[in-house]
């Protein structure tokens, strides 16, 4: 009939001061075909000691000498024990029964209706097992989500580290070799008198120059060297470059009072803010059809805030719910690597993306004021050749 009759007896803790009522209770359960292993207690001390052992269900009388079923229920909750609790009494009123159910009792019934005891116990136990299974599933799901977030954050960090390593190799190896080759070609051009050789050398110099520019562009995309001059300088350069490339007006606002603190952000935060602005501007270029973009960088109440807004066509719900819309999801995961979050709002009047990063007190680092960056200057250059 049930797993208690097939595998093992029902472990029942019975809080009852009447031996006769205890035997009557067991008789009703056995009559229903239920195997029962029961212990009767009638005072608080014995009850607390009994709770040290595993039980499938607690059946309690409402009134006992110096004790009560409601107190027993409170003690069960105080001990953080998830055991079904069924209240049985010959004199319980409806108000008391409702109060008991609100306090966590699984069920209640009168002693003159013990025929309902077996289904009441089975229902209480089943409901308890279902609740525990659901809580376990919720905990496992939460743990799984946390592991997924940690993996995503690890991948974000690993990608940035790999990008930095490749950028350094391009700068040190490829850039150095191309620079040396350009010097050699320039030397040959200066010392050659053969017009054909000079022509070929000049052509090679143009090719090498294009390769150097491509290397600089690739290196910048991998690891923005401009961040070494501070987040404000990096965003100024990005906004100017975006406006120059797209023709869309792009204005950066930063509070003068917070400039010093913005130059002393914790490690990792400037790169997250830079990548967020970069992704936002990329999306604006591809989809927004905007004529104006505003970037606001602020630091207030210990929270760094980066807001990128445009006056474009906005995003539809279909755009936001695309199964392969990984750009915005990547921003959420990237923000989590520094304890921040991303909010996105969009409508017919445009789209606004906000990155918020709480900064712990004392987490800023000392830094020298960065040099000014001119809008025509590419801070990823290796120098004039």
C-alpha cells in the first residue's frame, strides 16, 4: 500500500498523556494496514530527547499536563526539524486549529474521528516529502546557476588574459619585427641609386606601413592600451573615434568633482566599463540608426555608474529575447566579475544601457593624472617610424 508497509514501519512520535488513547491511535493505524514503530511521550523533557532521533511524523494531543501541542510545534520549529506535525484533540476549537495550521501544523483532527488519521498522516508525509524534494531541487538549481555564473566569469577573465598576452606578443614580436623591417627598407631606399630598386622598396614600405597599422588595430581590439591612461581618457578617445568613424554625435560627460577618484578605480573595473561602452557603441552602430549618443560616467554613493544612451529606433522585445543574443548576456556576466550589474531599457525614443559597480571603501588605487589624449591621436601606436 505504501512504502512504510513495504520497506519499513512508520516512525511515529506520539505526544499523548493517555496510554489508552495511544493504543487506540495505533489500533486505527494498524487496522488500515500500516506498520508503525511508535514512541509515546507526555512531557517536554522526554519530547526534546525524542527529537534527537529520526521520525516520519509527530502526532500530538492539544492539551497535556504542563505542556501543549502548540508549544510542541514551536519547539519542533525551533530545532529546525522538517517533520510533519499532526494535532489531535478532543476539545480543539476551529480558531485554535487555524492558528496551529498557520504556525506550521500539517493537519488537525478530533479524537472522535480517528478513522481519518491514516490518510491524514500519509497526506502530511507526502506533502513534506514533496516540499523537501522541491527545496532540494531549488538548491541544486541555485548551485548549478552559481557554477554557471562562475564558469562564465572565469571564461571572461581567461579571454581578457589571453587577449592581453596576444596583444603583448603582437607589440613585442610582430611590431618589433615590422619596425625593424621598415628601418631596413628605408635604409635601402636612401642608399640605392637604381630607380627600379627604389620603386620596389617604396612599395614594400607602403605594405609594411599598412601591416603596422593593422597590427596596431588588432592589438587595440585585443587589449586597449589607452586604459593605461585611465578610464576617462579611454572613454574620451573611444567617443571621439566613434564620432569620427560613424558621423554620429557622441558626447561624454564626467563630473569634475569625481575625476580624481575615477583615475583610481580598482583593478578590473576600468576594463569592464570600457568593454561595456565598446559593446554599446557597437550595437548602436549596427542597429540603432541614431543621430546622437551620450555617455555619462559618474561616481556617487560608492557606486560607479556608466550610462550609454542613444536617440535611435530602440529595441523590440524580439530583439531582447533572441536566443542567440549573447552580447547583452556577455555584458551581464562581465559586470558580475567585478560585483556589478547591467540594466537595459529601450523604447521608440532610443535605448539606454547602464552599468553599475559598487566600489568598496578603500578599494581605489593611487594613480598619476593621465596625459591628455587628442582625438586624432591613436594611443596604441608604437611611435613615429
